[in-house]
């Protein structure tokens, strides 16, 4: 029986420039060879099924996925582009990231990366603003962008939320952010929060002379999301924030189309991703999620911190930063080469357990094209949100001036208090 699958293995095949290529890490089930597992994966994710078929004319054989490289547990499969519907991300992922995860023939399987052919890349919108557009919107030329998420994450009234927003913006925050699970609850209704917060945004702009904006969480059923995006636009907002995993790829594509009409930037939160990205043995890597996010066209994406509170390995965070911000991606380790052509870069956002004491290490690792997001690291400051925001900006200023945080804090009490509470990490 197993010879049928070997039709989907061709180690002499050289992919064409139009092929989509997937890199899998596969642990075959007991009694299954690596080659057979590779063939079964290529079969199930292209035109095959569990048994040989009576009717399989040549034109369909030409559509077969081909496992063309097997190195240890890593298998590369090439897929003819005709298998995929241009511009349809749900269908593409149903093929290359669908049934295969449940196959009994594999004990574990992880989709590590995907190489996207130019024709498929061109069939998606990509980011509307990109890094240049975000910097222009915020009038920030070089330094990292500061973001804070209002904490406590739920329970505040719209007025309390807006007040914390004002304190944060006045203290120096560029972007205020809703938390991933804040939407339109009884204690903080969406429309009231938008109006109150944008009023405070305008006030803080007048008082600081700096451009400020607000990442408003519109995560909801798709039609409702579009209504909320329109409401944000009608009230003078420049961004929407959306939880891309719980919203789903179809919802994100629909939202992206609408944001083109409304001229709104998209901040992508990735809550739930760790369900399938965290294990190195089974699931889908965050690199693939980053590719999909850039193709569909978010403008900002969370990529982890390495040093914060949530699992985010250094090699992964560095690879993510490059994958979404560079045009040419070099093949290395378990990353496939990519040419993003003229698809705009996405601003990486580092968030999760960050505070001013970790800023030098974040900038050292990820550079200046980074959104540094602190929730507790601003609103947990001993002297409150405004001081927390000041301390974050002071930490960035210290890095730009190449002065150690310890030294800089001697003349900056807000930074000194932050370091007193959370300490600091000497950049490696
Ligand atoms: C951070 C955060 C973000 C996480 C998301 C939170 O708050 O608001 O949702 O950073 O994780 O709710 O934990 P803190 P990631 O700054 O207080 O930790 O960025 O890895 O997707
Ligand atoms: Mg959050």
C-alpha cells in the first residue's frame, strides 16, 4: 500500500519559480518511514487521499505536491501554483496547513515556513502604510515608537480608560492601545470609549505638540468590525486594532479591504497564536503567521520580546523581525528564502512583560524600527501612568544618547523610580 505515497516524493524535482514551497518538520508515526510520511503529507495537502485512486488523469497528476528534499526531520514540499486560488488565504491554508496535522501517519508535524511565489504575493493587498507610512503618520523619523496598553485590561469605565490614556499620552506615549479582550462590554462601551479617548488624544496633542494615536480594538463578527472601523474613521481615528487569530483570515482580509477605503492603519494582535506556534514539534510557526499577516496587509504585528513574560525564543523573534521588515529574506536554519518585492514592511511590535529597564536590550536586538509596548511597565510605575510613560521615553532617550540607564536615571527621577521597582538588564 505504501508505494502509492512514494509517487508524491521526487528528490530530483527542482521547484519552478511559480511553486509554493512548504518546509515541514515531521516525526513519522511508528512503522512509517520518513519518505512515506513525506509522501503522505504531500499527497494529503495537494490532490491525494489515503488510497490510490482509479481516476487520476495526467493533468491532475501534474498538480501533485512533491516532497523534493528530506533532511533529517525536515521535508520541503513544492506545490504547483494552480492548486491555490489567488487572493484567498483561507483556501491556501486549508491546503498547506489543513488535514495534515491530524494524520495518523505522523506523530508530530510543524509547518516551519512557506516560500510564496511572486504571483501569489501579488494577489494580496499587503500593508497600506508600512513602516514609512506609520512614521509619517506619527511624525517620528527614527526612534522606536512607544505604545502602552491600558491596564487593568478590563473593568475600567470609558471615562477612566480615557483618563489613563490622557496621562499616558501626556507622559510621552505615542500610541495608546486597547487590550486584546476589550471590545464593547457593559462597563466600557465601544462608541463611548472611542469618543472619550479621542477627545483626550486631541487634548494631549495640543498640550504636547506631538502626534498621538489610538489602537482601538474592533475585534468582533466581521460586519460589526466594519461598522466599528467606519465609526473610528468618522471620529478621527487613524488606526484599528484587531485580534487576527480569533478574528480569522477571512475576517482580516475583509477588514483590510475596508481599511483601504477608510485609510485606517491596522495593528495586529496575535492572542491565541501560542496554541499552535509554541511547540517546536507540532503546529504552525509564528513565521508563517507573520508571512500571512504581511501578505493580507497589517501595518503592525506583535513578535515577542525574548526577555519579557511570554515565551518567545531569541531565534524566533529575530527571524520574525527580519521576515516582516526586510524585502529579501535569506534562507537559514528553518527559514526559507523570500523576495517580498514591493510589499511594504510591517512594523514589528515587542510586547509582553516589558518595562523601561528592558528597553536597551530590545533596541539592541530589534533595532529602531520597533514598537515598544509596555502595559504593566507603564501603569505599574510607582508614580502612576504619566510617570511610567515618561520613564519609557527616558529609557529610549538614554539609548539614543548612548548613556547607560543607571547614569541617565540620576537626572531623570521617573526612570530612576522605574528601575527601582523593576531593575534593569545590561544590554548583552
Ligand atoms: C502586554 C499585553 C499583550 C501581550 C501580547 C498582555 O501587557 O497587553 O497582550 O504582550 O503578547 O495583555 O499581556 P504587559 P504578544 O505589557 O502588561 O505585559 O505581544 O507576545 O503577542
Ligand atoms: Mg494584552
